[in-house]
C-alpha cells in the first residue's frame, strides 16, 4: 500500500482525510506539532479505521528534524500538507507568527524531499477575496488578502507555482477550500476550536448546546436574499475525499502540468440566516441569534465554480447542508459527554 504523509493530520480536515485515505487503501503517517489539535484524535482514528495511524510529533519549522524524518521515511509516495496556523483574527494580531510558521514548514518539507515529491497543498478560497464574478473559477484573479493568514495562502501558492515552474520533479496540487463544516458520521472526530469559535458553524453548535450565548449574525445589510452574507459550505468528509482524488491524480501522472489548482466547494451558496434555519430544521434545536454589525474583513458573497474538480479529479461534493448541520450537532453532543 502506498504510504502518504499527512502533515497536520490530527487537525479537523487532516483527521477526516486520514480516514478517507485508509478507506481508499493507503497507508498513512501523520506528523503534527499538536499546537492546535488534540492527540486524543489518534485514539478516535483507531476506533474509526481499526488501526492506529503511525504518528510522529514534529515541528515542521525545525529544518534538521524534518530532514531526519524524511530520511527515515523513504517509502512516502506523496504528501498532503495541512499543517499551518489558520486563525484569521490571530494572524492580524501576530503576523510574524503566521509568516514564520506557514512558510518555514512548507519550505522545509519540500527541501527535505529534495523538491522531488508529489504534494497536495491546503489552500483556501480566501485567495479570491470578494470575487467580481460568481461562481468564482480557478482562473479568477487572486486579490490582496484581508489578513496575514489569507496572505500566507496566497504567497504559498506563488512559492509552489514558481518552484514547480523550474522543478519538473516537484508535482503540486493546490486545493482551494470554501467553508469546511460538519463531522464524521460516527461523531468521533470533528472540528475542535480552541476558545471561542470564530467560525459560524462551531459557534452555532456551541450555542445550541448551551456553551455559548446567542449567535451574532455579522450583518444583515448585504446585497443578498436576506441581507446576510453568503458562503459555499462544504461537508468536511466530501472535502477529505477530494484529497484522495488529488493524490490519485498526482500518482496517475495525468496532470497537464506539475502545478494545478482546484476549487473545492459545492457550487452553491448559503446565507448565514439560511444556515441557522437549516440547523434548526435538521436538528430540531431552536437557536437564539441577534443581528450585529458586519465583521471587519468579511466579504459579502462567494461560492465556487467546481466544474474543474469534477472534470479532472472525478470528484464532486455529495453531502448537503442538512447532513452538514446534523453531523456537526452530533459531534457537539459527543463532546459534551466525552470532553477532550
Ligand atoms: C462564515 C459567515 C461570517 C461567525 C474563514 C476563513 C477561511 C476558512 C473558513 C480556513 C461569515 C458569519 C460567523 C459568527 C456570523 N478558514 N458569521 N457569526 O470567514 O467565511 O472563512 O473560515 O481555511 O479561510 O476566512 O468563515 O465561519 O468565520 O464565517 O455571522 O459568529 O458567517 O460573517 O459571513 P469565513 P466563518
């Protein structure tokens, strides 16, 4: 079985991708510095897939340690690189922490493989900013990010594209996520925000379970059907499956170039108020919310054109908003009875 290195594999999207890689017949080795995730996830993964994935605690900013790890794992057939700091607000307060971590880790990883590696990179629709045309395609221009976090994604993509242009043995696929939400159907893994959730859906589930107060809807004066902002929410399990499809494409050698980019969304947008309604409808839980001011740095509306992933990855999202909400709620209820 080909072995895939998953950096940040104890995180939200990383852990779900480990499950789907196993289901697709891959062996996995996880590296993570556990700075933003919980090692108990390894036990949860063992319960889900029946084996405990190989795990190495590693700070990818430590160049020597990364080289040592790679030299001891010559059987790695590909890499999925999730490990990065991703809190938009924190990145504004501490830009250097984000630039240092997100770039050192990426560059150390590629260098350790002597730039001869198949790599799937975790990027984000945040690189588009507020698109001028919707749905947004991969050909749309990127815009100056609103946050250092978003900037690290944009610049990382440029680093990868420019390096691939002069390094034929480096084969990279950047996956631009829209809004990942939900949890595995077993409710054994899911999103584990640290502190007060900044993202909408974990705040909703924590409000519903009584851990937080009322939800604040950040603005109802946008040019949308109900005034609240639109995003393209995608189930984290669908997103995980797309990473397997991306690895398979890299292994197949069918890629037109050694640097490719794909949007990973559903192609459909939902407003904040529609998400709140969908949560109430699918879980039967009543939510309390108030309308507040717009959040600094938010864009008004975005949803993805996902035809390229359908054509070239043979992948499309299958799970709908109701399953996203229900799985997120089941995970929140599991956490209440089994605190990490
Ligand atoms: C969604 C919508 C908020 C909380 C961010 C990152 C992006 C990606 C996903 C990593 C917005 C509204 C939110 C709340 C609200 N992260 N909202 N009340 O900002 O679209 O994207 O997370 O890849 O890169 O930028 O996601 O969930 O924070 O917000 O009204 O309490 O919900 O204004 O319209 P966002 P989000």
